[in-house]
């Protein structure tokens, strides 16, 4: 089995204030990267910044700074965000780096060599905020007389000499590819959307701009810069040192296991990107997964709409892990999700402080008093213990399968259920009444400790920092976490010390 796993986030347009949507896609990608790592995979996890194009050039101009200096500063805010979110990314790419520019120009020359590029003239609508071309039928005049797409992006008319990519030529090959690789576009609803777009007829795509200069130059015609999406998408292979196909990075990690993206950029990833790759004779990624949007009210949370819950403020108030846990639990992955501070607080209190934190505190305090803070020696489990413990071994393959389908919700619901059962078990077994039956007492404590251990291992990809703290109970470290071992019921060795730990999650005082 291939034990390499390559996951990417979209590379972000550098903006001064990263918002919750950025945080969400990165946290979700980090969840998968961490899960695969504890499941024994060699993981490459890429994120970065998308720094060319008219949008960035205009943003730099409005501040009166050179675009490169503008990007240097703002890209750093995204690097900082990766640290703040505790992302375990193994690379951070910037499209203004040389390694990237070289790959983009090479890819261009391949497309040209294969007769997939021609020079002509573009006239049509362009949205600078999306960096995308729109057909007449995709735009309309709004109440304020502005011309915009259905999602509200303003468009402007452009007419200029441009190189085109023969996208129309790839229409049938794309449809055939979707048909033969049913998981390539996920979830299913997104796939249908893409198929109907492609079936409606693909037009050749303008892939260079002449009216501005902030981009990678077209080889042999420096009056043109390469269209920012062709430039940006290529990051997924420039980070692997393509075209050096003998490089270990490329050999091990291409094709990518999954490009995780938001649904708004599906067309670029599921239509243009595979067509570019086909034209350049490069293997296609295994999957493009389009997650939903974080909403505030009914609207996409975005800077232009001014409805932002700032991830940095939230982290400062509540801590990072509560935010990571909340986003993963609250949003049904693949669909849009509404978030609120109020529900975040409820989630911290009920799931993290009460269910998980309290279980850890209660069981360790009880073990301290009743078995000298040592993992007890067990003789035999009974049905009540096993029915709970064995749920992990019984479901281990299913959990892996669900993760490979990006079913994060299955995963977190499994944990929530296990937490509920572990708390109920401890209450129902009433170990405080078993002091005259030391064997049973020892088994109840052992079973409860094993439940904490298994749940903690599973929670690690969601709340890494807190679970590493919790592992101190058993003197375990991050590198000891092995997903496979959730199937074992005797992982903890009797006689080992059980350490007391500080409270993991503080309850939030609510005024209602
Ligand atoms: N630069 C392009 C991506 C190029 S990838 C080759 C881009 N950048 S972005 O900064 O605008 O968006 C990055 C990601 O954040 C996208 O996947 C987008 O869907 C996601 N989100 C932005 N706002 C969002 C929400 N409100 N909710 C969830 N994710 C959304 O697009």
C-alpha cells in the first residue's frame, strides 16, 4: 500500500487580515494531515500564498508600495497564521519564489510545445476580486447599476491581445475522466455541478494578460504575464520540484492525495487544472474536495461583506483548540455552516470541559486515591468493559474509510459517542462502591484509563495541543500516538505512573 499522503490547502491571496474561512480550510487540512501521520503515513502538507495578479497589484498600488514589498509583508501574516493555528504543514510556498516561477514557465512551454496555446484577442468580462473571466450569461446589472456575478463579484470589461489555452479540446477527455474516476470531484453534489458546467460547453481560456505587469512573464513574450490561476494552480507541483520528476518529493507525493478547497474555487481545480495537466501529460491528482463556506447569518463570511468573526480574536479569548474543535464539529464538512460565538461557548462547556476534560480529571483523581497513581493490574474484563472498549477495534477500518471519504463528521461523532459512553460507564459502574472487590475496582479504573487513552489519540488531529497535555497522564508523548493502537485494549502497562494534569479546558461563565 502507498503510505505517502500529499494534502494541499488553496494558496491564499495575501490580505492583511486572514478570516475565519481561511482558518477553516487550513484547520480541516491540518486535521487530515495529522490523522494520516498517526496512521503511519509519510505526509506532505502544503500551504502558502498566491501573490500575483491584478488584485494584488491594485492592493499594493492603493498603499503606494512596491508589490513585492507588499507581498513580503502580507505573506508573512499567513505564515504567522499557520503557526497560530498550529498547522503541521511541511512546506509553505509563495508564488513569487524562483522555484515556483521556473515551474510555471516550464509548464507553459510544455503546453505551447503540445500545441495547446495560441495567440488571439480576448474581449469579455473579468472579475478582479475572483481573478476570473465570466460569460455574458453569468453576470447581470445590479440595483446600483454595477455589473456583477451572481455571487456579487464586480466585473469589468476587458479587450486585449491574449494567449489562449485550448480548453475546448479537453472537454470530452475531462468528462471521460470524471466518469472513470468517480471520486475525483467530491462531495458528489459538487461533482454534478462541475459535470453540468463542462457539458454546457467549454470555451478556450484566456491565459495571459497584457494590461498589467505583476505576474510571471510568458516565455519569449515578456509583454504578457501568465494568467494568475494558471500560475497559482501550478504551486501544487512546483512545491514538489516539478519538472524534476526524479526528485524524491515529486516521486513520493505526486499525484496529490487531495486538494482541499472551498466550493467557490471548484471550477479552477476540477476543470482548468486537470485540463492543464492532461495537456502537459502529467498525472492528475487523486481528488479535489470542495468544502462549504463558513457563514455568518446566511452569508459567506468575507472581508468585503464585513461580517467577520476574527479567528485571532477568538483564539485570544478562548484558545486555539476550542476553535479547532468547534469548527470541525459544528460544520457538516462539505456543506455550508453557520457559526456563532454563543454556540462556540456551549461547545467548550459541554464537549471539552464537561465531557472530555472532566473525564480526564475525574478518573485520574480516582486512580490517585485508589491505586496509588499507578496503572492497575487487570485480570479480566467483563462484558460491560469490552462492549465499550471493542467499539474501537470493531470500527477501525470503517473510521479509516470514512476519513478517506473526508467524512470528518463521522469521526467526531464517533469520539463524542465514545466520550458519552465512557462518562456513563464510570457513573454506572460506581467504582467508589467496589472497594471490597479490588479486582473489579482495578478493572473499572483500567478500562476508564484505556478509554481516555483511545479518545485522546483520536482527538489529537483535532486538538493537538490539549491532547499532548492530556497524554502526560500516562507519560506518553506526541510520537507515541498511533491510530492503530486504538484497537488494543491493553496498551497501558500496569504499574506505570498516572500523572495529575492541570485543567484542560476552563468552563465559560455564561450570563443566561
Ligand atoms: N488564491 C486563491 C486560491 C488559489 S489555489 C491554487 C484563493 N484564495 S482565497 O484566499 O480567496 O481563498 C482561499 C480559500 O479560503 C478558498 O478555498 C476559499 O474557498 C476559502 N474561503 C474563503 N472564504 C471562505 C468562507 N467564508 N468559508 C470557508 N472557506 C472560504 O481563492
